[in-house]
C-alpha cells in the first residue's frame, strides 16, 4: 500500500480506474441480442451439419441396399443356392472375403441362406458376432423372403442395434434362398468424433444407440410429432437438434431420426472469448499508460532510486565497491555522501576477512580432494570435519557419526586402547602413525594407516585432533596377489617338470602291466596283483594329467553356447553319479532373458563338472544339488549357481579351498586341484567365482561369466562389482 501513497502510485491508480471503467462499459454492451444472434447462427450451422450427416447416412444405406440387391441377382449367388453339389470349394473363399462397400462395410456380416433359412456360407464373422444363429427360418421377417419381398429391419443383439438387409434369391420366378446382411449402426459415432457433438438414432421405440436423458427424450419426441415447430431444444446445459431420416430409410419403413447434442458451453464460449479479448485489450492499455506514467515520474524520483539501487546491489550481491556519488547539494546528497564513507570502511574490513576465508577455503579443498580419509575431532572426540574419502571408505556420513564419539563408532573395542595411546602421544608431541583396523558401515573392519596430529588455536591452546586414514585394503590385496602369483609360478614350473619326468616311467609301468594281464598262464592271485598295479598306475597318470592341466597356460578357443545347452551337456555326465548316490540333481528352468556365453565350452564344462562333483561328494544320500542361472549386470553377465545340502565348510577350510593340492577328501579320492583349476578357467574368461558356506548348512558356489557381446572393458569392473 505504501506504493500507492507515492506520486507514481497515485497516478497509476487513477489511470487504472479509468481503464477498468472503460472495459466494464464495453463488456456491458454485449447484450442478450448478441447472444440470441449467436445462438441462431450456431443452430443454423448445426442444421446444415445435421442435413449433411443425414444425407450421408441415407447414401450409405442406399449404397449397401443396392449392393445387396445386385448380389442377390448375381448368377454366381443364384447357382450357389440352387446347386448344392456344384458349390465345391469356391463359395466359402469368396464369402470369406466378401464385404459391403462404404463406411463400416468391412465390419458388416453377410450370409447366404437356402429356401429354409439355413446358412449356406458367410463372410468372416467378427468374434463378438460368432454366436449368431445358423438359421434365419424362425425370424419374423423370413415370411417376406418366402414371398419374394426384400426386407429391411432393425434387430437388437448384445446391447447394440443392427440394421438387417435381406434380399430373396429368385430362380425361375421362385425364391430359393436369400442374401442377408447385418450392419451395426454404432458406426455413427464417427460423425460425433468428426463434428465434436453427440449423435444418437431415435426410433418410435426410443434411442437405438447413445444415451438421451428421459426428459430430453420426452420433449424431443413431442417436437418430432409437431410439424412447423423448430426441432431444436435447450435443456440442462445441452442443445439438442432432431433431423428425420426422410429419404431412403423412410421409404423402406424405418421411421428414424438423428438427434444431435451439443454442450451449451460451445454457445457461450465465443462470448467468453470476446469478453477475454476485451479484458486483454484493457490490460494492454493499462500497461501502456503505466509505461508513460513511470517514464514521466521517474525523472522526479531518480535520486531516491539511485540510493535504493546502490543499497540493493550491496544487499543482494555483497559488492562493497558500489558508490552512490550523488552530486546533489540537498539533504539527499548529504545522505548519499555519508553512506559512501561508510562503504569505504566496510570494504577495508571485508578485504581482511576475504584473505582469511581464502586460506580456509584452500584447506577445505585440499581436505575434500584428498584420496585419504581425513577427520577433524574436537576435544570431546566428536567429528567436526569428515571428507568425501572418509565417507567412501567407511560408509558413514558426517551427520551419522557426529552424534557419538569417534572411538565409540569407528574403533573396535579391542583397538581403543591403542588409538587412545596414539592420541596421548600426539598431544605430547608431533604426529604419530600406526596401522589399525577401523569399523565401516557395511564392509566390516577396514585396515588403515592412521596418522594423528594435534590442532591448536592462535594462542597455542589445543582445539582437537586431525586423523588421516590411508586405506590399506588394496595394498594388502596387491601384496597377497603378488605372493600368490610368485607361488603359483614356482609351483607351475615344478609341477610341469615333475609331470614330464613321471610320464615316461608311468607309461612303461602301464605297458608292462597291461602286457602281463593279457597272458593266459597267470594264476588268479598274480592277475589280481597285476590289475592292482594297472589301476594304481592309471590313477597316477590321471594325477599327472591334472597337474599338467593346472600348470599349462593355454589360449582357449571360444564359441557361442546357450546356458541351457551347457547345462544339458553337463547334466548328462553327472546324472549317473547322482542316481548311484541317491541324490536329487535338479536343473532349474532358465528365464528367457539369460543371454548366451562366448566361452571355451570344454573348459567351462570342466569347471562346472568340478563344482557339481564336489557338491555330490559333499552331499549325503537323500540330499539335493541344484543348478541354476540368471542374467546380471544389466544383461552383460551370467551368474551360474551350484547349491548343495551337504555338510558345508568351516571358515578355516574355506580360506584354503582354492589352494592347489588342498583337499579334505580321504587319501586316494581327490587331488585338491578341482577348485584351483576352476578358478583359473573362470578368471581366464574374465569372470569371477564366489563361495558361500557354513558347517551343516551346505554350500553355494556362484560363477560370474561375461555374456556374449558384452564390452571387454566392462568385464573386470562388472566382475568386481558382482563380488
């Protein structure tokens, strides 16, 4: 309201009132006479539309009637009725493709019937018409056909009104059959969709389609029976118009009329649009007057606006370099000069604060960008700074750890004394460092290299402590991977050498044992001993082959194979063992979205056989082994799962499960190379393996393999994310 007390506000208000009065006077001039004229014009346009629509419907009905008449007189149809033996295979295909011309002709059902009204052939009925009777002999209009009279009638079926055309087929002056067509008048809805109004068909018995309110129906029927009275009606915000079908339909006994309905809103809409345009014109005039007034009064209020603008820029943008520099010698000029002096002093103080803030911002940027976790604790042990690396390593946000002491949330109970000792040493001197394990939100204990430093204020008083935490998980993994690689390389060299050295004597032993066994002069005791020598030599040879497979670095030949085909091949090999052990082996059905694999089929079969054999060996009689697969990583990978209900493995066995030559099976029943070879095969294909087990619960082994066509650069990232 303060604006309207100013000079600009008063002038603007004056012209605004003039503009409102002018627009109001123009709106009042839109009289009832204009409304009546508009209604008459709309009624005239609706009459023209109704007349065109009725002629169109009459033409469509007459077109279909003429077509049915010509069809009944067609020699082909006459012969088809009188010659039941000569119809052959030509009539049914002809009728299947038969459709009437014009609108909805393809939706019209057509039948050819004999003299008794039985259906000889028909075109392809729509599903909703499939229950139509196979005989028309009982219909009331059939008597007209027997007398040789064409018939047009309306029928009701499935809540729809149908118009039926029936023409007798005449042979030697006698009706021998008929051609019957049934048209659903619901196709009239296209006139409603095309014209933006409702269309209903009204007979003497009531509306044949659409919905007409009872009161409107009563008044419309009265209007239709009163010649010379306008067949238009406005009722309940709806404008109705009756247009009789007085041509072809009336000549054939159909006393039908078309009822058009239009919402009254369409009549009042032009009036509303006119008022809106007048209001818009008034608003535009008000805007132009406002521009003129503001321009004229602006010259009077310029000094005040200059002071206000300077203050607003300082408040909104904080720019203290702004100056009013008003040269006026009056009171406003004095205020402006005093304000400029105040801004100079504020600018000096702000510059000092900016320099301090830059230092703080630099430290914050270094803390945020550091790959190491950085936490700043107050003297009570609560975190006040917690950078992004800390959130990534431990999974806690600053809001989640700020409500409890650092030692209680992240330091395990067994390591709190050691961390407290580090804090004590940091308080007494310089930075101290040690390797500890801290608790994360989801990953359990995380090994870190912890550096603790004391913080002090400008007076040297302690403010808290800085914890710098370097994640050691990747370092440990690389160290273990290097040790494992060196161990496996040395073992591979040793195994390869031993295997070649053992192959020659084993071959000689097998050869002599097999030669001796073929001698017929051996007694039973000697033959049994020779057979035992051969079995043990074969076992040694199998072990040597496993050692060679373990030590070789072959480049597999890969090919496409579906998971279902892979499961089928493996299932054939292990079904016998499962049956002998009384174990239920189940291969679960695969979902359709499981993609194909591009692998060395022989190697992946070997890997799966190793897992399934281990599962069968660990499962007692009556247990079960389940094999399944699913798509993972948005279809870029496939997860193969082997689950058993066996004895499971304790943690210490699981830690060594992939070590070469490690086995828990009795002597002579396992080499300890199955899981190690399986892991080598899977990793050579860019995949990963994971084992979940517990004593007495069973074991689940999951293989992740990249799908055929998956981007190679995504294999390692997706395999790591899967694990």
